[in-house]
C-alpha cells in the first residue's frame, strides 16, 4: 500500500459547491483586506525608517584636533571694505583679518555687508569675532554692528537628520535694533556630537547653547572698537546618535501576525453575523422552538 503524502495536509480544502457566499461575508472580506493593507504599509514604513538612539560618554570624537566653523551674518550698517574676522584661542593663536574661504557681498547699496566665511579652530577655549580690526588706521567714522545671523555652525551638517538637536540655534537671531557702537557677545557651550547610520558611517558635528549680552565697549576709560564676539568652550561630554533598525525576521513575524490575526478575527465576526442572521430567519419563520 502506497502512503499518500496528501494525508499530511492540515489545510483541507472544501469544494466550492459546498460553501455559501454571503453579502455580509463579502463586506467583512473587503474591510479585512483594506485593514491588512493599511497595517502592512504602516509596518513597512516603520521598518525602513530606523530608530535613532542617543547616548552620552566622555570622549574626544575622532581625535580631531580642529573643528570646522561656518558663519553667515548680515551686517546692516557696515561696509564690506572694513569688515574682517579675527581668531584667538588659549593655544596662542591670534589671527587678525582672516581672508581664506571668505565671501563679502555688499547690500543696501554698499551700506551693509553679507559676511560669509569658513574656517577651523583648535579644540580649546577661545573666540572668533567679526570686527574692523583688520582695517587698521582706516577705521570708519561710525561703527554700528547691528546684524542678523543666518548661520553659525560647527562640524558636519546634520540638520537633515531626524534628531532633536541645536546645531544652529543662532539662526534668525535679529539684533538689527541694537544701539550703535555697541559690542555683541555670544557665549557658547559646544557639545561634540556623533551621528552613526545603520551601515556604521559616522558624521561629527557640534551642538551648542549660547548666552548673549550687548554692552558699550570700554577699557580703563578708553573706547574699544565694537565687534560681534563668539566666545566658546568645548564640553568633554560627547553625544552619540546611532540608527537602530529592527532585524528582518521581526518584520516577517509582524506581517504574519497582522495577516493571521486579521483573518482570524474577521472569521469570528463573519461567523457571528452569519449565525445571527440564521437565528433571525428562523425567528421570522417561527422555528426557534
């Protein structure tokens, strides 16, 4: 006697002519299909969008000795010819009139200046400031550093990443109504930040917080040239964000749970509706007793 392997089939089939389609069953089937589709699309979007997890630790990310800085400031009442960038730090660096990677665009018919520059600073406390110091003896008669900040940022650009972080909190800072000849001081606490994607690629950037004050410059009774100062200190604490994606088998497990669970519940609902309708028909015919 030959063993029939079909006996192992636990999904026995019922001939179509022995089944009865119903309007309620069709409605439940359509709604179940739509519900399954919605859940599958939602689960797929969740799976392909990695979760971003953060952690804190004491570290010098990448052992980078310098960090890159980008500045974009609108100077409303200072001509480009007298404006420059000065850089100082506690390692003895003192650079007046930095000109590399600097773009100065006259605005307001030459009265003001759009000042943009990129440079690097040592990872020690220091400052960089926009001033007229590089003009030497050709100082303007009236110095007014009223300004609007478009960007002051450090390191790689992570603004497009899905993290809640302050990489450019000075964006939109409007000091156009400040008093003429005042200096503007921004005190910044810089926090190293690492972003690691699912394949292990790292970007190193720097968040920062700031405090601001404006004051009339003086030094032992003598006037000091006004400027826009950015004084910074770097935190020893590093923030690391890394993308975390669920394993593929969990995605498959979830899909099976969605499909199987929906069909099971839909089958129960359909059976309840069918039973209720049969009872109602018998009641109409007086056959319930």
